């Protein structure tokens, strides 16, 4: 077998948001179904509120925060959508 270069997968975790994964990715759900996205960066839902689970649809923003807790927004201001 020829030498294959190791590919490192980068995942960015945000306490109040989704996991941002460099794509393309294949996500295998609890039912064993594989879902593929070929996007450059994929937002994976961690709160399970998303209507497009396993992809994040920013439903986590609607849960409300305490008045004294600052609101955190994604650094790019962009919203990831599934293919």
C-alpha cells in the first residue's frame, strides 16, 4: 500500500454553539444512517434543537440567556446551511 499523507481534521468547539468541522464530512447518526456534506466548513448541532439535525440551523440562539450574560455571535457573522 502506498504511503498516504495523514489528513488532520480541524474541529472548532464553541461553548454556546455548534461544532465547526472542516469538510467534507460524513456524520453517522444514532440510527446508523450516514449523512454527507461536501461543504468547506460544516456546523454540527450539539444542542439537538435543530430542525435540520445533525446540521446546525442556529436554533441554539433562541433558548434565551440571562440579562447579565453577554450574547456571543459567530466571528464571521455567517450562517451555515446544509447542502
